[in-house]
């Protein structure tokens, strides 16, 4: 299926296109206003969008509500950080190791947790998240809780990720690729099975499919994509600390996924944009910004739990 | 329609602060990055109020230039701190960044501030990396290098001929640095060395271990809420009366109110307390209490000094910030009345300052304790890592 | 050595009972309404704050005690009616996130009302002092009181659920919601009452913890995570499971903190043992939970439902 057709088939096609076009022109617009700070903020949005989309794959399509997804941000970022610590700045190695390490960690965590469901899955993902968090805190060689400063950006033979604009467009490109591939994935037979497991596991078993393998593969893919987001975050911040893997961070990524609309993949972009934006601007307005952010989250869950995309389509239906 | 309205409202909420933030560009801007929200938020309030008071007393002008403070909340998260600092540097055009409670945030914002050509004035703690190998002329500290206070406490207990000490700290980098710093000057026996989980709330198990080790003294580093819990439980276990408790960065004005009677009879080492007798400090403490109605801590004091340090530098350059090297050279003289009395900058721009032993003593009013100056431990104490710094 | 082992077991039990105090309300609310309430930690915090403030104003422990329980109950009922009522039939994910939002709000509200500085929580003078259960190791009476209070709360819950009419309705509601609704019982009211009990229990846990711990904004967060671990291990919804799991976690935690290092240094080089012991000790609780869930995905005592 061609790329454009995929988008136009979706009911949110116009909204997605508008958002993507807007994202594509962030750097030139920021340059026109001589305000390249927003490129940095938008890069952060893109990175967390990738993370939120990866989480959506398992939450929205497979019903695995992970409260430990920030772990893969940490694994990806620490891969870059630790390789740099030993003087390796090759970008292909960075991202290769980040992908491999996230896959291994996700495989291990997934193998022991995807059999559980509901609240137990939430808790076991939290448990593994906390264990890796404490592990990162305890390893003094790599900075412990103080975190690890990263000496240089990932260096690909043709250039590095040092220039903020380059980094921005690399993140943007990766976001597009991730969106495209995961879209293909959820529309494939594999994706159908995942959704089937989510809606009625017993029926899937009765037709002779083992949910375990499908869930595990989905879990690992999700972890790998999130690990890439982590490697990008390391490049943006040139710093990684265990704080990025804390369970509250996993909660934030989850909120981004829900804000955008579960089971819509591209909703993650909106979710990340709204969350990162609100956090930044509200915290500039008042130090008590969490007293505003909290109720916003509650209202979204109570009245718009299909996310902003859900609201958009509801608006369209309302007009008819 | 209702839903459209809701969406519009969301966008309005997003957009409103943006338009409000366009300000006049003439003023000198100083970023105060600190932990304003969450459990670390009390230190952020001290930073903010110390800076506000200093600027007010200078009539809103540093080196004669109209100055505005830009406050930022790092939420105790390094990457948020970095993002906020980039906003300050790029959007607000700050020339100086001060505040910063936690070393992980300091490490995360260090490079962006330095590479943007701004000057960083740390108003609390400095990790060894910044004091040593990674030192920079653009960095100043009006506070302390982490190891200085435990070194002083180690020396005090060593001089006092205390035979054995049990030492405790949370299992974090700062905790390990503190205990290493303590052992640098203390040559007696370490009866027990215990690292606790830093989210731990109950210390009964460790208190049993201390009791079993039978030390002559206990030395701890438990900042913030950890310290409140530890000291309270230490006293409740009846250990306060048997084994004296010595601490650093644990019992100060951010925690003493909550520790209450449990602080009775313990000791803390530091470079400053509200009790310090010098005219600048007495005036500072009185003005601070009058304006904010609570006792300043060393965080407030260091933040107050940070603004005054910047002022002293800009006075010498006549308010000109364009020549960063000139500003740095001027600031390096530390030509202002510090609340800690005399001090000068080390080669790595950390202070060389006096360290005192404070005894936690009940004050006249209410149930509150304060740090009463007991004796001078170290005069002109520099930090251990300055020799690793290439600056001369 | 044996005495130390005994002493650390006692320490572990005491911490475990404190966890149970928090976990009991959490698991009760889950068992009846199928609601996973992250904001339970907020009610715990509110209990601690109200008790400490009332004592500092009136000087009376009992007034603080009463105010804390009533306060937590009122706040609990208000958020139940405003928010949580709408969450009972939602997914656990929605519940976690919405109650996370409520937590953010209240943590900040407490900072607005009481300021960011931790406040002083005094201990009632009649509970100060020590007893020597183990020779040479005086144990604070207050900590013994916590053990007593926790066990009393557990017993009271058991009696209410087993022998009262309210308890009968609660049991009926837990096993077949539609049926008791059909029988004309006001299930909305029943849920509000149960949530109120859970909130009051959290407030009670908070006021008991106040004199030992730091009373500050966010004080419920870490305790809540531990309580969640406890109820998950015990089997979500089971009060008996929560009690067993609390004691288990308390003892495992205390043992890990006190004996991992000597054990490790018997076969590892000292520096490696020094680094590994505290790291593993802090992970031990989560490791236990992961292991329990891998082998018993429903926890140790999964309640029988529907």
C-alpha cells in the first residue's frame, strides 16, 4: 500500500497531515522569528511522540498497559552514554546497540510479564522499571543518580547530530518511518491478531493461536522503538540520568499516549505536543502548575478518554 | 460544538502564556533555576527568596543596570532543567544562571550554560566533576563543594579523639562523596558504613545496626526529608542520649522546624548559619525574616550572595556584560560583603571559607531549634578537587 | 547474631504493619469497586497534615486524631462523588491515570496551603519511651503502638465485613454487583461508604506515620508504590493477602538491609559487596513482586469473585 493511501484511508488523515506539515516547518518558522529555542522544545515533542507511539502499540492495540516504558528511554540513552564514555562516538554503533539493548531488555521483561494482564501487568511492568531504575542509580561508574554527561553527539559518517536543526529533522524522519512501519504492522495479520487478543483472548486461543508469542513480539517491537527515542534524547540532552527512567516518567508517557488517543498511533504526536507544551508553559506561569495539570489529566480521562483524536472525530460526527 | 469549544480552550491555554512573555529587551536578565515543585521545592523557595531580597536591596539594579530575575522550575529532573535553561538562554537571553539545588541538574545544565557563554553561579552544592576536571572560568559557586563540610566534620571528630564512628548516607553519588570526604580527615575506626535506599522512610533496621556496632559517635548525611525522618527516628530510638549525632546538610532551616525536639543535642558542620556574627549576616537574616517571615537557610544565603557577587562584578565593569572575561576577572575578586564574612575564590572558583561546628540549640521562641555556633573547625578551607582543575 | 536476627524481624514486622495500614484501604476499595486508587497516598498525606496541624494548634492528640480521620473521610467522599464514581466501570489504565492526576493536584494543593517546608508532627507524650523486648535493644513504644493499631484495624475490618449488615452488603457487592443492585440496595451509596472507610483508613495510617516520618507534600508517593506492591503480591482485593504480603515485604526488606552486606562480603571482594548490597537491597521488594507474579499471576491470595 502506498504511503499516502495509508494516510488518506484513515479517518484522521487531514488532522495528521496538518500536524505533520506544521512539524515540518517548525525550524524555518523558528528561524524567521529568530527564536531557535522552540526547535529544541519541538525536538523534545518529537522524541516523546516516538515514545508515546511505541507505547500505543502495546497499550492501544494489545491491551498491555505498561507503567515501565521509560525504562527503554533509559536503556536507549544509556547505550549512547556508555559507548561515549568509552570513547565510541560512531552513530551506527550507538543506535545499533540502543536497538539491541532495548530488544534484549524488552525480551527479558516481556517474557516474564506478558502472561499477566490488567492490574497485574501494570504492576509487574512497574516492578521491572523500578529495578532497572535502582540499578542505574547504583552503578557509580556511569554516574549513579547524578547521571552521565555525554561528551559528543552520535557521529554518522556523513555528519553528526550536533546541529539542532539536523537533529530535529532526523527525529522527524524517524518519527515518520516509525509511524509508517507501525501503521503497516497494525494493519497486517500480526496487528489483527494483537487486536483480537485485546478484545477477546479466549476466542483467539480457541482458533489455535498462542497469544503469548504475539504479545511478546509486540512488546519487544515497542521497547525497541522506545529505545530509539531514548538514543535520540541522549543526543538532544548530551546527558542521561536515572531520573529519566523513574516510574512517574513512565506515567507521563502513558498520559501522552492517552491524551492523543489510544489506538491511533499518530495521536501520540498530539499527546506529546500537548503534554510537553503544557508542562513548559504552565510551569512558566506558576510554580503551582501541577495543580492545573492534575485536573486537566482527570478531565481528559473522564470526558475525553479517546484523546484529542477522539474529540476531533466526535466533532466531525456532531456536524453531520 | 461543545467539543470544538473544549479544543479551542485547550489551544487558548497553550497560546496565552506565549504572548504574555514578550517583554522589554533592555533589562539585564538573570535566570534562577531551582527545584520549585515536588518535595525538593523548599530549597527552591529559599533560592528564590534569597535572590529576590538581594535584588530588592540593590534597588533592582546590578552594577547599575536594571535587572530582572527569570525563575525556572527544574522539577528535580535533569532533562527538564536543561530544557528550562535553554529557554532562559535562548528566549530570555539571560547572561547569568544561578540557583540549582541538585547535582544531577547542575551536571545536566552545566554544558549548555557554559557553551552559550553565560556565567553559572551555583547557589548550592557542587559535585567533584565540576570542581575538578570539568572546571570552567564561567562557573562560580557562592555555596560549597560537597566534600568541604564532611571534611570539616571528620577533622573535628578526629581532633576530639573520638575512637569509632558509624557513618550513614543515602546510596547516591553525593552520599558516597560525603562519606569519602569524612574519611579523608577522620583517622579513627569506622564502626559501620551504611548506605540506605534514598526513597527509604523507615530507619529502624539501620538504627539496630548502629546500636549493635556500639560506636562513640554517628555521622550522617541525610538531606531534606530523609534527614527529618532519620533524626526523628534516631531520637525516638533513644540513641540521641547514648551516641551523639553529627551531620552535614541535614539539620538546617529547611528541616529543623519539622525535626523539632529530636534535634536536641546533635551537631552540624557548615560554613554558615543564621547565627553567624557579622554585620552583613545580621542585617541579611533580619531583613529576610521581616520580608518572608521564616528563617533563611544556607540555600537562601548562597543565593543572596550569588546576586551580590554578580553585582560586584558588574560594578567593576560598569554594568557592561559584553566582555565575559572582564566580568569573570571582576567576579573572581569576590569584592563584596558576604554573609559568611571573609572568603575568596579557589582556582576552581569554589569558595575558600571557614567551617564551623554548630550545636542544635533550642531558641527562645516556641519549639524551634537553631544552629548555634560552637567553634571554628577549619579556617580558609578549600576543596579537595581544586588540584584537578586546570585553571590557575 | 540470633538476637540481631530476632530484632530485625521485629523491625520488619513493624514496618510491614505500617504498610498494611495503608494497603488495607487500598485493597478494600479495589476488592469492592474494582478501583485502583493511586490517590490513596494523598488521603494518607492529608491525614498526616491535618493531625499535625490540629495538634500544633490545640495541643491535643485526640483532637488531631479525630480531625485527621474525619478530614481524610470528607476529602475522600468529596473526590469519590466528584471523580472516582465515574471511574468504577472504566479500565484500570484510566483509573491509574485519573487518580494520578488527582494526586498531582492534591500534592500541589498541600504545598499551597501549608507551604513547601515539611511540618512538625509531634508524638503524643503517653506513647514516648521504650520497652526492652530484646535485652539491650530498647524498642520505642510508639512503634509497638503502630503494630497494635495495624492489627486492630485489620481485625476491625474483618469483624465489620464478616458480622455486620454493611459487611454483608459489601461482600455481596464484591461477588455480584448486578444482583444486589437488583435487590434494591443503593449501590452508589454503598460505594461511597466503602470509599469513605478506605479514606479514613488512609487518614489513620497517615496520622500514625506522622511522628515517625517526614510530613511533606508528596510523602504518600513512595509509600503508595510500596502499598501497591503489597496488595499485588497479596492478591488484589484480599485483605488477608494484604496483611500477609505486608509482613512478608516488611521482613524481607529489613533482612535485605541488614544482612545482605555481611552475606555478600563472605564470598565477594569487599568493594563489590559494598556496592552490590545496597543496590540489591533496594530492588529486593520489586524482585519479590516480579517473582510472585511470574509464578502466581493473581498474587498469593486471589479473592474469589463472580
